[in-house]
């Protein structure tokens, strides 16, 4: 109010004039455009503001059609929406229309219009106001773009968070790869995706381009496109280098470089391939390939120079890079977990192998059990060759697939290794070193095959890798362990080879021990058999049966002996049965010496007790390092006079028609023990006609599951069950019913029947 008063005091006449002229001036110079139109759209009045905005003169505008001043889209919208709405409602508010300026540019405006009608309701005039909204439109578009960017950023963040959660929960390589494909496709709207991974053991710095990738997961990729990508072999692996996300668009360069791939992409309306490196701590681990449309033409990037994201949005490229890094870290964790599990399985396998081989009785059983254990836990094929005194043998060949076992049998029966050949088992034997075949190719199979039939067998095995480890013990070659991995398993890793070498070391030690034991057993049995006397000669008035049976397990060869010596001077028969302490070659040798000394002592026809006393007195002179039990006796076949003396030995069993009883022969000290203060005791009696005297060693009545008293009772029970049996039949019955086929100790058995 004060401002108006001040102006009135200064120039009251001018102010009055301005106030009177203000409506006209406001119309002409208003901050918006005014125009009046007839109902058909012909302009009949405009203000100066609209004239200036339109870039035309007032004369050009008056009489012109308002819709003709609009852009093509504006004209269509005016005819289809604005005019009908104005006719129905009589007014429209804030309708966005674009004026087309003389230079072809568009001027965005907001239109308000009202239709004036006569008393009958017929339209007379349309009055409209236009507000120029260039700045407002720019602001609105910027706001919409910001909202869109925020929504996309939120979606990316949400997708990345979900991807990280899923990768963290992944427990296998396939889980990681499948998550990467799914989230990668969703991130950029790809129609397909696939993941190739490099081998987990690829160390940092190794040239990944020489290690073809392995397809682990794929989705939405046609067989034809997948075939083209796999045909390129290590193509994807070569792209896993620093340089970020790459785009390979369909274009002339791709058509020249890879016409097959370009043709398939064109046929399937695939415009570009997006390549995302999968890496962990700078080490390449694989490649994510996405199939998506890409607007515009691009040039094929160099396969050896770092590429760019081309038409890919920077935020999308960064999201894909992050996914690749997260997947790489997840792979590292999964590989570590799987390797830990594999290491535990390898340790368990080696422990099981040690237990299995410890329970095996001989070389053949050892290697056969090992072959059964090795497949499929360690390999798909296990072949064991042994070098014996007769040359190479192949006691074991096993395949994990029963349908292919006949191929392993063929290798075992026909295609044995030949000296100087190219087969890995021969090379391992010749060099004394492990031979690791990382890749089985057609050329390799042709080189190692002995003939066409051998080549056919090798092909049918479908091996991906092979390792041959020599079996060495103290520098001595004993054989070769050969393991094969099928294509489904994949080639062996360095850890697998290490386990194979550890297994071969175990096998070598067990086979060496078993071979030595078998040799010692054969030697001991041969020595013992040669030291025992021949079959006793016929003795008038007596039926004599003798049995010597070696232990059935291991090299437990003892010093058991027997002797039946007719003395020509008086017709008596000297008897002896004994057992040297120990189960080895030394015990057998001591047994032979005792039998020889016993026969020498018989030259003077001493009594059984005198024989024991002489042994005790001269034991130190014999230089024997082992003690022994023995039962000596003399029998007169004509009268049945029987005299017996025991040096710590079991009493004999007397079997008559009425029953069976052990004779009460009081034992003296064992041979080799400090001499007793008194002479050895002697039992004297008569062996009735028809009675049988049974002398035996402890191997007949002792066992690990029962004490000796139970064994003696069992012996008497068998004798009672066969009272009418002769000496030969009785010996056979006793052996079969008391020892069976498994004997832990040697048995010497002597039966004499007076007839």
C-alpha cells in the first residue's frame, strides 16, 4: 500500500493511464500465449507472446489452423483426444502438446482451453492459453531418468545381494556355475548363458589359453550354438584376461573370423555375445558367456587386446564384473571344500587299503583285494603286474563298470606287458619312476598298443588319463601298479597321482613281505620234510602209521618231529616224538639235529629216561639255541613191554577196545632247560594186543580259541568214537576232526597198534 501511495504522489496522471490500459497490455505481453479459434480450429486472435513463441508473424497465424501448428504426434493426439474431450466437457486442462516451429524443432507446451457456446449450446469460439514448458519438460525428464536410474540401481543391488547369498550357499561347482548363469542372464536380459571353467589346479601365472575350458552349466543356449562354442576349444579360456567385460557383436569381422559361429548367431537372431571373466584374486578361473541382442553395429574386439563393454551400460558392466569376481571367490571356497573332502577320502582309502592288505594271506590275494578296493574309489581301471622268477604276471585287472570287466580280463589274460614296449607300465618298470599320462589321445593309443586287438580294447576302455607307478622295495623292482581314469571321471590330478604313489609304496612293502614269507615257508617246509625220517619199515607184530602236516597259514613252520627205529639187537622198537620251540627255519634245523643225535644215542640201546638225561647233559655241547619238548619210548612187539619218558611233552593216548585214556607219564624238564637234580622219570607198562598207542605234538590239541585241556578232551572223544579204527584210519580221523583245513601249527602224529 505504501508503494502505491508513493507512486500516486509522484505521478498520479501516468499511474491512472497505466491502470486504465493494463488489461490490453496484460493480454498482449502475458507470460503465456493467448489465442482464440473458431470451432473448426481456425485462429482468429492471438497475443504477442504466442506470436513470438511460434516463430511466425501475426498475419501468418491469423486464419491458420491450430492443429497444423502442432507436430505430427500432436496433431494426432489433438484430433483423437483433445477435440472430442473439449466438445464433450467444454473445457480441457493442462494438455501437453508440442508446437512445430518453422525450423522443424518442437516447442513443448501445456494447453488449457474453454469452448464458448450460444444459448442453444452450439459452439461459437474456443479460447486457449499455452504455457511454454521446455524447462519443465527437461526437469521432468531428468526426474524420470533419475527415478529410473534409482530403480535400476536398486534392482541391481537387490540382484547382486541375492546372487552373493546364493553363491555363499553353493556347495558344489555346478551350484556356483548355475547361479552365475541365472543371475547373469537376469542382470542384462540375456536370452541364454553358459559357464566354462578352467581346471581348479591351474596355478596363478600359467597360460590359461593352453588349458581348454570345461562347460559346467548352461541355460537357453541351443545345441547348434553350444556346438560352435565348444568347437572353438580354448577360445573362451583365451579371453579370460584382464580387461573386464567384453562384447562380441555379430558383424563382418566375426563373419570373417568365425563364419560358422556367425552363421548360427544370424540364424538364431543372436546379435551379440557378452563375455564376463570369472576370476579370484587376479587368477583366471573361467568365463561366463551371455547371449543377448545388442543395438547397432559394432566391431569385433581383438581376442588378444583388452576390450570394452561396447553397448553395455557402465552399471551393467560393473555388475557383471562383480558377479564374476564373487563367483570366482565362491569357486575358490568350493574347490577348497571339495579338495578337503577328497583329501579325507584319499586318507580313508589309504587306511582301508592298509587294513585290507594286512588281512590278506598271500601275494595273489593281496593284489586281488587291492584291485577291488581301488575301483571306483581311486580309478576306473586298476591293473597290477608282478615280476616273478618266471617273468611278468598280471594277477589282477579290475574295472569299475561291470559291462567293461571283460576288457580288463582281456588285458590280464592276453595283453601282458612286453619288455622294451611303449606302454606306461613298461616305461615305469624300466625307469623306476611314475609315468603320468595326462591326456589319452588316438595317437597315444596307437603307439602303446601291441596289435590291432590290443588297440581295440584300449579304445573301448575310453580312458581320459592313466598313471603307472613302479612297485619298489629296497631298490628291487617287484611290479607295476597301473590306474586308469574314464572320461566321465576326467584325468587324474596331481593329488591323485600322489595317492597312487603312496598306495604303490604300501603294496610294495606288503608284496615284498608276502613274497619273502612265501619263500621262507617253502624253504622251511622243504627243509623240514627232508629232515623227517622216511616212512617206517614194516615191524612184525605192529601196525605203524605216521603223519606230519605243516601249518596252513603263513610261514609258521615248526620243529615237530617223530621217529620209529627198529633195533636189530633185541627186536625192540625205539619211539620218539618232539617239538622244538619256535616256528621258523631255525626250529626245523634244530629238529633235524635232535633226530640225528637221538639215532646216534640208540647205538647203546639206552632206556628212554637215559636218553633224556644224556640230552640234558650234552645240550651245551650241541650248541643249540632252542629248547624242545620230547617223548622217548621203547616197545617190545612180542611182549608188549612199553617204557616211556617225557621231557616236558604231552602224555600219549592209549586206545583199547574198552576206551581211551592218557598214560600217566610224569614229565621232566624240557630239553635245553637247566638239568633237574634227579634223573628223568620213566613210565613202564604193557601195550595189550589190539591196543593202539597215539603219540602227538601240541599242534593237534592246541588252538587260539580253546585251552589245551579242551583239546586233549576233544582228542580222547574222537578216539572213543572210532575205537575199532586201525592206526591209519585213526590218524586221518584225528586230523580231519581236530584240525580241519586251517592249522595254526605243525602236527606230528604217530600211532602204533599191537597185533
